C-alpha cells in the first residue's frame, strides 16, 4: 500500500513546509517505497521522479472558492457554502486514497488556511476511510500569535484542536510538542518529536555516484571519518592505518577509514601488496571499518577507480585527513586538506616538515597503534566542530531521520 503526502501546495511553490515535503518524499523514493503526493498547487516536475502526483484544486488555500470562504471564516462567519465544499473535497479525495494506507498530512489539521479541507479529512479519518494519519504539525493556529484572532471556540475552528483516532500528531520541536499537548489534551509521550533534516547531497555538492558510495559503505554512520587520498603502495604505510583503525574501534570509536586510490593493476608487486592488505583487513575484522575504494564498487569483481572530482567530494565529507606515510615526495593531500579546513593527522616526514605547519597532529611512522589511537581521540576532543559534524550526520540528515523515526510510524 502507498503512503500519501497531503498539503495545500508543494514545489515549485516556495516555502519551508514545501521543502520538507520534497525531502521526505525523496527518502521514500530512495527506500523504494510507493508514494503519492496529493496537493492543490504544485507540479510533478518539481518533485522526485517516481512520485505519483495528484492535483485537486480545492486543496489549495488559494483556490478562489476556498479563499472566499476563508475570508469569511477569518471574521468568525460560517459560510453557507462550507458544507458543500467539504463534501466536494471528500468526493474527490476518496478515489485518490483507495490504494493508500498512511496519509502524512502537513499542517492541514492544525492550521486554518483551508478549513473545508480540514473538515473533510477529519471526517475521513473518523470514518476509517483514512486508515493511518500522521499529522505533521509545523504550526498551530490556536497557539500562534499571528493566527489566534482567526480561530473561534466553535465548529469548524475547534477541529484544529480536536484529537482524532488513528492519528499520530508529530511535532517538529519540543516547543511544538508542548503546544500540541496543551491544545489537543494529549500526553507528551504520545507526541513524537521529529526534527527537520539537512540534505548532505546539496550542502556538500555531492554527485549521485558519491551519494550511492556513501550509502553503500554507510559512511555517515561513523563517529570518525578518516580519509587517505593515496594510491595503494607500500610507501603509504597502510598497514599502520589498518592497525590504528582497529585500535580506535577498541576504544569504542566507530571509525571508517577510506583509501581512495587504487593499486597499480599492471604491477604484480602492487597487486600482491593490495592482496596482503585485504587479508590483514579480514584478520582484523575491519571489513565494515576500512574501505579501499578500488574494491568498493557495485561490482565487487572489478576494480573501481574514482576521478579527482569524486575524491574532492570525499574530502568534503571527511572529518580528518590521515597520512601515515613512510615517505612523501611532497604531500599534496596536506595542502588540499588545509585549503578545505580539514584537521590533518600525518607522519612527521621531511616533506611535511618543509611546509612548517603548526596545526597538524604529527606522529612517527613506527608509532604504536594503541597509543596513537588514544592520542588522536584526545586531540579530537579539542575540536568541537568534529563532534558537531558527527551529531549532524548521524541524527539530522533526512536519511537518518527517515530510517530511525519516520519509517517506524508507517
């Protein structure tokens, strides 16, 4: 059965609620769940592909008949045409909702902008025509300083604070949770708080291919993302990187280390080294913590080589640059990380000393991994921006919010 989203308008109409709906619909599509968008104003072309789009003019707050009725309602007058509009909306919604199990209703059950629509939905929920309603409460007319003079203690305005069966009222903040509890007479524990999320793809400028890679490797679940933008060669001391990753895991840190470059497929020694590293990774049980991009493609049987633009995108999502090299000719990744403002953890080799940088955490190539892990974790404690990034990607991306909080409500 489908899930439907219902609101007065959706993109390309510009607004906070509209942008939230688009983000939520996108999560359903990515999860391969059937979704239908029902609205009074908008366009299918502005929504994620594969989302079914249904436009019913009477759902819009700007539709002429609805706008005329709302003008009278705002003055406390119940128009003679009100019930007819309610019936028309029900008649038009019924066939659209026949294949829908859950309806996510944004603001309509708590705002006064289209009370005939509110009344129609209340009746369909009460009758069981809408089986499971999620009332997403961004705003409430009864508690808004700008709207309180447009609601009155009688029908139909009281519908905006009347609790309905088979309906979960969702608050976007703890303040809204308290307002819903007060208005509807519901216990706080029955009102989940689901915050708005952020879209990493937009903020980081990530391509679809990189987003798929991030999802495949579950990179955003990490406590610490360490990037090694290097080729697979013995000079890069990747054995230490593996041992350090294991030591960080033992300290309770859910670390993910990413080696972006490939081995040289035309060099037998390079491929042999890569094979030994894979054996060591398996021995250390780090398959979910240490990734060679070369072996992380959708087809695991063929090598996966990414371009420099994709490496730049991985720089943007990483927490730190990690360079445990035995030697470096110059150390270009240090400059790249510095330009992007990424903390740098690197071996104290001459090529890096030449840059005369005070900011990086430097260590010796033969460092004991267990001691180095403790040093790194203590160093990172002094960088609150790292902790903030971790919290945002683990708790406040739309994908995280969908997986942990929205999907269980369906």
